[in-house]
C-alpha cells in the first residue's frame, strides 16, 4: 500500500498573520483527506497555542524550527508538496483582488475560502481554563500591536495612546456592559503609562482567559493585532479599534455579528468617535 502524500505548509509570520492561515489550511485538508498535512512554524513563545492545533481540522502535525531561513526556503526533504505561506505575497493578492487575508492565503495553495469561512480556528486549552480566576462580566483588553508604526511613542498607526484606555473602560462601565476589566500584555510588552490593571499571560492562557471571560458575560476589546484575530475566531463579542489607513475587508470581520469595528486614526485617541461606532451594538 502506497504511503500517504505529505504536504508541508511553512510560515514565519506574526501571530495574526499565522492564525489567519487556518481557514486556508482547513479548506486544503478537507479537499485532500488522504494527505498528511504538516504546519511548520518559527520557534517562538506563541508555540504554546499553535501546538494545540495538532490533529485538528487544520493539520495533522505542527512542527517548529528556529532556523527562519530554512523555513522560508522550505528546505525539508520527504514532502510531496511544500508551500510557503508568505504574507507579502498574500498582501499583493489581497490588494489586487480586494479579498480578505484568509482568502489570499487560500489563493497561495489553491484552496477556495468563502467569505463566510474566514474566521480562524482557535484552540482553547482545557488545562488553562481550569487555572483561571476571572472577575464576572469582565472586559478583556489587548492594547498593543507589534506591527504598529509609532507616531507618538506607544501610539501610532495601530496603537492608541495609553491615556485613551481608561476613557474607553469608563464608557463600558457607564453603559453597564461590564463590571470589571483587565489589560492583557505579553512579558516583554511595555508597562502602561497610566494606572491600569494588567495581567501578563502566555498566549494559550490569554486565549482561555478571553474565552472564559466572554462566556461569563464579558467582552473583548483590542487594536488590530493577533489577539483580536484570535478573539474573532473564538466568536466572542469583539470590539476592534481599526486603523483608517487599512481596507476593512483585508483583516476585518464586520460581516459577522459578534464583531464590532471602529475605524479611526488611533494616535489621535478620538474616544468619542470610537464609542459612537460601538455603542449601538453593545
């Protein structure tokens, strides 16, 4: 009996650009059920989340390598097919065809991703869920994008200035949408310049925290970053601060009822405009 074909998908992208590949991989795997699908990612702290996808609808195996040049070259023997999930190529396709990033990744591997299937597959760790203590009706905030082009320090093309977040939190509290809040940051993220309640969690625990908080009456709020893609994929109430210089259809999810988008110039911190975009869909 002939051995199953083995197909390798290689990626060295940031969290958001990586998780948005999952719809394309799902579609490819469904169309090629007899192939062994291997997803190769760069070695990074976020592996704690992505390794949970092994054996899922996305792929059979998840591998990691610290040699980024080798990953980009897809220099791995014993695979029948090898695809580089290059976000720059996906961006070119998305720009030319005015399609979502998940659909553009699909184009790279000849997998058709319908517009209603662009939400990422996001695993939730049962172990992390058991170890969380979350206040009721909690607003979970992810305020930082690593792809931010800074204009005034922390603020910029994607990040709001720190002073905007207490104002946004106050709006949610005054509207009685939530009773508590927490700001989630990675270990290497800068501390807020204003007093805020902060937790620093591994990525898999961050996902579990968002999932459980929203299941208990809370909500998620963040800038255009990888965590916001994860929240959208989880299907939780997602409030996104989206830069007005980007086409909404590229990485947004406004066609889905759980996703609320405020398109703005983030560094200007126009909280009134942001809140007006959200307040009718709390």
